[in-house]
C-alpha cells in the first residue's frame, strides 16, 4: 500500500523528517484517583487531569539520500533543548491533541537486519506548559494600607466619640 507523504513524514520544529516515519503508542491518557467511599461499600474515581502522553517515532532510512537528509535533520532532535518544547505535526498526533513535544531519547541509525533500512528510534513526550497556580484568595480580606473602607453606622459613631474625646482633652490642657 502506498501512503500519502503527509502520513509517512512528521514535521518537527518546522522540518520534515527524512525517510519514512511511523508513530506508535500515540494516545491521550487521563489520570484518575480511585477513592473508597466513606461509610459505604465500593469506590469512586476522581479525575486528576490529562497526562502527557509518551510515544515513539520510528524513522526508516532506505537509501543514501535518506541518510544524507538524516544527517541534516538529526540536530533537530539530538540537540533539542531539554527545557523547551518543539512544534510537532503529524495527522495521528493532531487527532490526539499533541502539537508540542520534548525529546526523551534518540538512537543512532542502526540496521535491524542485513540489507534492511537504517532505523532511528526517537522517544517523545507531549509537552504542556506549567499550569498557572490557582491559589485561592480569601474574600473580604484585610484592607491594604491607605485604602478607603466603607464605614457602617457603628464605625461612624466610634469616630464621632473619639473626636469628641480629643476635643475635650485639648480643652482640659489649655
């Protein structure tokens, strides 16, 4: 069977992979914590969010042109920054919502059988940025210094009495 070119190649950091590529273990995985029901029989699941899927990209190099293209392409994955993601495109990963990856491992081109293609195996992991911290903030917390506050009737009465006391104190000092 002949596959369209967009299925047999991937685009990583804007560059097409050489040779023919195949992806395995591409999946979306969701985390769950299983909890026991208190005072009840049974258990229930609590969703903990989506996990970053790990999958494998296998590149087969069939001739000298493929090998030459690999030597040009190789730095994209072998020298990828470990703290930054690479844009990634393939129809299979698009369907799984994977658009950015980090490189976990790259093998050297190796022949699996005499006369067969050279094979490069690249282990990738879906990248998602660190979520913003969602620390709860108490509502109605203390006012910031210098901030005006709304005074209720009791606060106004206290202010009036304190002012009256200050005035009496000043008269007594004179």
